[in-house]
C-alpha cells in the first residue's frame, strides 16, 4: 500500500508483483486502493519469484521501466 496525499485510509494505491505461471513471466500491478480498479500493469523483463520482497532487479541495458 502506498498512501495518497489525503492520508485517508483508502486513499492510495496497492502495488504488487503478479506471476503468470503459464508464460513464466512477472508483472508489476498497480490498483486503486479504494475501488481495486487496475491503474497500470507493466510487463517485467524477467520472472520475479514470490520471495521478491526487498529484492533489487537491475534494468536491462537500454530499457527502462516506467510505471
């Protein structure tokens, strides 16, 4: 949960990594915390395991991830 500027309990976004097991790829997903509406989905350049908490994934040469 990343809180929004108002500080209200539901103001902000939820950010998490989702694994596509069939494709063996990961996505970074951002949802509105109040409505759970999908705001952004970014395909990641590598599969990130479920133990991703606190891990750093360096960018690929010439590519950047903008969310």
